[in-house]
């Protein structure tokens, strides 16, 4: 497996696990917004590391990196939501990120 494929595969695995964690917390009878915030922080950290790895990988199209950068704004907007809208909007961001990156 080449370097780029490994970077993408690793990130996608993390995002699939994040998606499962998000769904589990969202579907919990007692939702914990703090847990949701922790997941959002983890996504930001993983996305930042993914972006850094991509910029260091030869042949990566800069437009792809720019598209990923838009997710930082989406994640920041997500922090403004509360209640079920927080969980639904977060799920949409995660699914979009997986579709874009994977």
C-alpha cells in the first residue's frame, strides 16, 4: 500500500469509529453533550493530522485539501447547536466528511 492510500485508510477507519461513537451517544437515553463535545474535538484533531499528512504527501491535489478545510468551519458551527439538533447536525457533518475523504 502506498503512503497516500495508507493515510486515507487510517483516517477513514478513525472516522468510521467516530461515527459509531457519535451514533451510540446520540441514541443514548441520557445524551451527554460533554461527550459530544469531546467527539467534536477528536474529529478536529484527527482532521488536522489528516490534513498535515496529506500536505506532506506528494501528488495530493490542493483542491482536495481546501475541501477538507471547510469541515473546520462546519465543526465550529456545530458547537452552537444544543439538544437533538446538535446530534443530528453532528451526524450530518461526520457523514459528509466520510463521503468527502473516503
